[in-house]
C-alpha cells in the first residue's frame, strides 16, 4: 500500500520514432520525427517566402522576412496557440529540427567564408580600415555600458565578463552578406560610399568572428580562467593548422580542377567532409562548430572554378531549405511577450538607441576626419549598422550558454530586426548621388562630323555572344585616324538571393580596373577575349559589369550609356540559335530588358540576333570577309542602319549592299508615317551613300520596286547568304511574317529576318535611332538615390 501511495517518479516521454506506419494503422504522422520534420520544413519555407514577397516593395533583404517569419511562428504570435505549438513544434521534436538547422548553418557559414577574400581585406585602404575600426570600438564600448544596465535590471546573476563581451559583439557586428545585397539593390556598389562600406564590412566580419570566439571561450560551465585560456590557445592552433595544412590540400585540389573541366566528385566530397570535421574539432575545443566551417571556407582558394563549383553544389539547398529552419528555431526561442512593462520597453529603446548611436557616430566621426562629405558619412554610418544572420548566431549562442535570458534575448533580436529594417529606407532618403552624366551631342551613329569618336556600349550575357560581338566591333572600327572607336564591354549579371551573388559583386567591383592592370587577379573570364582584341587593334575597350535584378538592369545600361556618352547600345537578342537552326529563348525576362532599354535609352540602340558572324571564334583583320546588307525603306531607323553600314564599308573586308525599296505609285506602305516629312532626310543620306559608292568598289546599290509583301520577301531572300543584315527597327513597311510576331522589339523587317524560315546563317542587327525630341533619361523614373551599378573602367571618360 505504501508503495502505491508513494508519489510516482516523473516519466520521460519515449523518444520519437523516425517513421510512422501510416494513417490507416491509426497512427498520427505528426507523432513521428520524419513526417513532422517534413511538415515543419514546408511550413517554415512557405511562410518566410510569402513574407519575403510581401516585403519586396519595401526593398528589404530576405533575411528580414526570415527573422520576422521565425518570430511569428514562435510563442510571440502563432505559437501563443498551445495546440499549434505542441503539435507542430513539440519540444521533443526540437532536437531534430535544431540539429538539421545547425547542419545547414554550418554549410552556410562555409559559404560566407568562401565569399570573404582575405587578400582583398589585406589590400583594404587606410580609410576603410580606420572606419571599420571605429565602427567596432565605439559600439563595443557602448555595448559594455549597456551590459551593465541590463545586468542590473533584467539579466541578473550571469557571468559578468561573458555577458559584457557578448553585448559588445552584438552591438558592433555588421552583416557583410546583407550589406552587399542592400548596396547592390540600391545600385550603390561602385559609388565611393559602396566601396568603403564593403571593405569596412569585410574587416568587421573577420573581427566579429574573433570576438565571438573570445566570447564563447568565456562562457564555459567551468569558471576557471585557465580553461578559457586553453580554449583560446587551441582555437588559435586550429586556425594555424587550417592555414598550414588544410589550405595546401585545398589548393592542390583547386589546381587539379582547371577551367573548362568538371571538378572531380571526390574533391567535392573531401571538402564537404572537411567542413564537418573542422566543425567537430572546434566544437570539441569549445568555440562552436560554426567557427571551424567558417575557417575552412576562408582557406579555400578563390581563383579558378573550384570555389564556384562548391557554391553551386550546396547554396540552393542550404540557403533555400535549411537556413530558414535556423530562423524558425531562433524565433521559437523569441517571446516578445516577455517585454512588458515600462522598464522592459525602456530597455528595448535604450538598446536600439545605443546600437545605432555607436555605429553611426563612430563611423561618421572618423569618416569626416578623412574628409568624406557629411551626407556620405551619414549614409555610411547607417549602412554599417546593418545586422543579419551573424547577429542571430551570436544571440542564440548567448542564450544556449545561459548568458542571455528570454527577455534580454527578445530585446536584442528586435534590435537586430529594427536596425536592418531601417537601413534601406533611410539610405534611400539620405543619399542622393548624381544620376546623370554631362549632356553630350553625339547620341547617334548618323552625324555630320564623321571624324568624331564613336562610342559603343556592347552588352553580353555569356561567352556565347562574345565572338560575334568582337567581329561586329572589328567591322565597325573604320579607317579614320580621328574617328576613333571606343567600346565599353558590359557583362550583364542577374542579382539573386543566392550566396554566389556576393562572389558576383566582388567580380563587378574588380572589373572596374583596366585590362592592362596585371595586378587585377581573378578577372571575369568573359572579358579576357576583349583584352586580347584590344591589344591587337587600335580600339579602346573598357570592361564594365552591371549586376542587378533583371527588372531594373535596364536602368544600369541606360545610365552607363549616358555617363559614357555612348552613341549606340548593342544588346543581345533574347533567343539563340540551336544546332538544328531553330531559335531557343533564354527567357521572357531578357526580352523585357531589351524592350525597356529601347524605351528609355539615351542614344541609339541595336539588338543583335547572333547566328555566328565570322564563326565561333574571333577573326583577325586580314581574314574579315563579310557581306553586309542594308534594306532601306526610309525613316529615321533605316537612316541610322545605313549610316552604320557606311561606317562598316570603310573596312577593306566588308562588302556593303543597300537594297533601296521604292513603293509603286499610289502604294502606301505605312499609314502612320509622314513620308513627305522624311523624304528630304532620306534623300540627303542616300546622296552621301552614292558619293561613297563612287569611291569604294565594295559598295553596291540596288533599287527594288515593291508592289506587295511578296516583292519585299523575294528581294530579301535573294540576299539570304549575307553575313549580316543591318535593319531599321521601325521601317515604314507592312509586316512580312506570316504569323503575328512575339518580338515587337525587332520591328516588321527584323522579325522576318530573325525567323528560321528566312535563314540560319545571317546575323541581324536591328537598329533604333535616338530621337532628340524625347529626353529618354527622364523616362527612367529613377528613385532619387539610384545610379548605375556598372563597375566602370578606371580612367575612362
């Protein structure tokens, strides 16, 4: 009886089995680890993606949506419903969720290490280094003061030194990946502010990890200071081991992975296993597994394809699926309801104020000592105040190590959220750099003074476009000594939320250097062909990179053309030709880019339909032998195409044929065109062409009478063996294609010529002449802070 009356000992719940036998066996799948984990992943990923979509109009980085999503799923909002919390995020399931989230975080920190180039940090200028130092020291000092206040009020009884260091680190961190994306989104990467911010944030990131290792070493359960010293010494020994042992191994694998060949699966497996092994070692030492993964990421060689392939293999799975789990795990620990009463809310305001004050005042003060203008210094201060994932990592480690309680943890999470959220709107309001270049006259190829320099902005997406583009440039360079050709080769790169976007940002900033600067390592392989071409020809070529979302990259193209005083923008057509001759689209987004450039361009525009002009390789000048055809119907676009053809005709390897279409009496080709108004201008350029024909035997002129669409098609088909067609976009003629075209940007003639039924060997350049009565730059409707994101060539005018 006594035994029966005795208080029963608490029974621990049985561990969750991995899989269920199914609903038909009367088992709830959510009581088993694997199906519950699947539901958790789907819920977290879907919820954070919906929030990211809702926050997109506010131009917030995705990390904001993921932090907010985690908080809303936790006890602060949806988790207040205990039935939901106990069913979907049951306590006994959290070990599995946290483990998977930390595996994902481990590899994400490896990616962050891959993004950081220590050589670039070593080359950081004195200005950025001092600003970074000021952005760490003052916030750290203010963090120490804030820790004293919190320890006296809501965080009593914790390790004083550990709490002091954690608060200092929490207030002094700048999130490098988040800052890079904000700068790219606001098109500030290549401004002075952007360059300083990126360099300073990279320095800050490395220092933050050193301070975090120190903070973790001080938070062990054993209070002996000797233990902390041993932890730090072993951590330093691990870093030396990574530099002198792991780095040569990784460098050997990178050297055995040459450009153009697939990286061996064994090398990928070894590297990913090294990340886990390094995480185990640093966790055993006592400075957290994440530190080991970050160090391995830093030691991976950045040149060559090896690092890029590693990123390609893991970034989508880690960033898209596993990382949101970490934010959910963090949100489940964040209970905003613990912040109640005047004291708690007052402390929240104090922490936010101190975080902003330390970063902004420290950065602004030192920046102004270096004679940075006040508004730029203020912008820099707000940019350096960006928090992100590393901040959450610090706070979660602090909570796990019992340095932060529920209330102080919630306050610091809200601080990180607030400081990052305000960055974009404040920078947009504060920083208003100049948007336009100086006014210039030569915005077209057709001009009175033919001895003036011709400037072309040649855009390309991939290596596929480059041979034809170079051969087109070679054909365009003319023979005039004074009428020099200057080409700006712009690589168009789409900005995404992927980790590799940061690597692209690094390339965009590096490619601002001239080609002949041999100190510029790891250059974009896309522009090496232009380097070789420039060294062989008297053509000035400048590399540029535009990195932006596809829905706004036209702004970069137009702004760069305006600042570089270009007369022609050449864009790649959004379709490329397959081996069977059919045209395959690269995507509707690329077509929209071309259409937006046509509407907003500050100069003439050409869309290049590439069918292998000169073959798949660059052709030397002595081997250039192209037949160029200009169908001339009249109108400003046809005049621009003819002017370009006349310049090409100066090249000894170019044979130019102009097909002048003359309508039969009484025939109206395009009722929208005022033929009488255009006739004089057409006659004027035709006179110039006839004079050119007299002095150049390679120029031919044929007149074709057109009575119907079939007459035009027959005339064009007779020239279907031509290497290149130069066509006016809005030629005053009827549509030639049998079906309505899905490419209005090519116009009636260009659409027919670009169709597979016409030819599979003739490239086409569809030209739209700039109309001076329309100030196209005013149609861009830029936000006041948006400037070109193109990495410009040093010394280019």
